[in-house]
């Protein structure tokens, strides 16, 4: 359950990743930089319960962002096995060891994913000759579907998912095209991720419902020179009024 948006900026990109999570889950751990086995450093927040993460970026601008895939049985792989309890978030720390986006996609196809819950994975990374390219891989429960070819990061894009069913939150995409695409500034992008429809809180980008809410928003910005900037905002602290359903439950 998440919303990811990516926009091009001078010499790089900016990603914002809203995480929607069950209220029963433990509080998240804020992002931290850590050393990888390949000698590079990467930064990601941590899911306290499962130990994985939903977003990460490496010192060279290689980025991974994961959203759950909550589709109908007809839209998922027909031969998918019974689901296991392996967390999808454990993929990202492993894939951070890849050389680049191409290598990460290759590794993804060789991992033993059968039984893992379906997901979509946004990958962004530098390419030869300059600039950045992106890809969205899809795992339908049995097989990984890869994009071909990679797409240069030259236009705003958005992904949305919900445990209620992904089709129910695609209303976020026209809102993104209205709020961000014409003028993809940091302010407009942040306004989108903190947007609520008062009469449709459960489908809003900043979501609030009885058993779940948007728990955090993580922003990653890379301009191709210094270390990527990673800003983590706990919604409960950054915008406590944004969880009206939770407030009512406390009364």
C-alpha cells in the first residue's frame, strides 16, 4: 500500500514515496546510511517487524521503490503457488548490491520469488553517457515481468496501490497529472503526497481508514554529484491532523 512519484530535475531526479501501513504494525525505523558488500553505501528506512524496506537509494543514485500489487485473480499469474511469509521488503537490500538497473533486473529474474506476495518495483539508475533511466518490474506471484527497453527519466510518473484493491486508488493518478505534471516542483510534488479528499479518506494519497493509514513519506533527490538527499517524514509528526479516522478512534 503505497504511492510513488518520480519527476526529472536538472542532472537527476526526485522521488517521493508514501507508505500506507496497517495500524497494528510497529513504528518504522528512520533511514540510515550503511555500507554494502560491494563497497558502496546506501540509505533506507527499515520495517521493524519484517526487517526489510520499501525504498532505498545508493550513493551513485541507484534507487529502488516497492509497492504491493493488489490485483484480481485474473490479473495475477494463474500458476502462482500458495503465498509464504517472506517479506517483499527483503528484496531491496539484496538488489542494492547490483551493478546497475540492468544487473538488478537480471538478478530479480533469478531470485526464488515464487510464493512471495505480488509487487511492482520501480528501479532508477545512472546510464552511460549521462542521465538516468527507470524501469518498473512486475511480479504476479509466479513470474517477473520486465520492461523493455528502459525509459529515460524525462517525465513525471506515478504508481499507486492499496490493500483494498489497486483499482480503487487509481483516482490518485489523474490528481497527480493535475497537481504535479504541469509544474513538477518540490512544493507541488509534496502537496500531492499530502493531499486528502475529505469524503474519500480511504482512497486519498494521504490515506486514513480504520485499520490503516499513511505512516510516512520518504523523499529522495539526486542531482548526479553529491550523495543523494534522503528526507524521511513521519506523518504522525509532520502532519498529525492528517489521520482523522485515527483521531476519532482515540476519542
